[in-house]
C-alpha cells in the first residue's frame, strides 16, 4: 500500500484527530489500532508535560517527538485541548502560545514511521492551525438505538436476555455514552450473578441505566459547569470540526 501511494507522490495518513464526547470510544480506538498494526501504544500524559517554567514544556515535547522519530509506535495525545487551545483566547498567556507554536513546529518536522493520534472532547476550542496538521479528523457521536442495543448485547454474552423490550431500553439509554451503557450492562449482569441467575430482564437493564444516568449529576462537564444528562429530544451529535478527510464514527464494528 505504501509503495502505491509513494509511486504517486503521496504519503500514508499518520496524524489522526478523534473528536467527540467522553465515553464514545476515542481512546479505545487508538488501542485497537495499535493492536491491529502490532505497534506499541504510548500515551502522552499532558498533565505531566505542561509545567509553569518557561521553556520546560517545549523541551519535554521535543523529547517526545524525538521518540516518535526513532521508535515506531502509536503515540496518543489524549485530551489535547490542554495543549492546543486557540491562541488569543481570554485565558491565553505567552507561555501557552509558545508551547502551542512548538507543538505545531514539531508536527511539521515529524517524518518518522510512527502514527500520532490526538483526542479531544472540546473541538470548539482547538486552534485551527492544529486541525490543519492532521491528515484525518473523525468525529465520534453518542450511540443511537441500534448501537445501544449492539453494545448491550455484546456485553451480555453468556447471559439469557431473549425477552428484552429493546424499545424501552434504548429510549432510556438515549443520551448516555457507550461507556456508560456498557457499565450499566455490567451492573445488571453483576447483580444477576449475585442473585444466582443468568437471566437479565428488561427492568434490570432499565434500573441499571437509570442508576448510571443519576451518576452524571454528581460531577461537572469539561468546561467546569454542572453536568447534565441529554434527554431523548436533545441533540446527541458532536460539535462539527473543519478538517481534512472528515469521517463519522457512530459505532464500533
């Protein structure tokens, strides 16, 4: 494949941005890609990368990109918002601009064999210059009815759930992320095992989903505001991103 592209003066895509709400499978996709390619997965911990000392963050970035050039692998910059927020924002400071400029420069200079994957929960705050550096931008969305049912059925393999009222279940699950839905399935399965049964009833799933939904009111969103659960009538799509090679990922095959 690489030879075919290079014969036409093209290069394989090596920089991918995954965008969408938390719990929709962005980090899991990076892990799956590493497994398929049989590459090691390296996660870059941005909270340990960014420091208050001038120049230190850029130096750490340089060390990472040196590794990207010399050690083939999948390099995951999870929640890149902390590093690549738009310049000129109300919270912008000089050091933040310098760090972002260094990041852009390192991306431009990267010609190594590795694949760089970044994820974001807040695409609206990303600097457009960052978006242009990625070969592929994939938006992830909250699961729809068929995806909700598929996630539950896959997680409940080994249990009996032939008489589930899927319409009621998917209606209640609408607005929850895939991670929340899987956690609810595990909750229902765990209670069934402790009750010495392998049968999962509709009400078991409904109760587990409601318990999972109630947890969302305990925390805050990524922007620090009070968390709120989407109702079925609310939009469940990710914010649009201008970018190259945009795709739409709705469910995991």
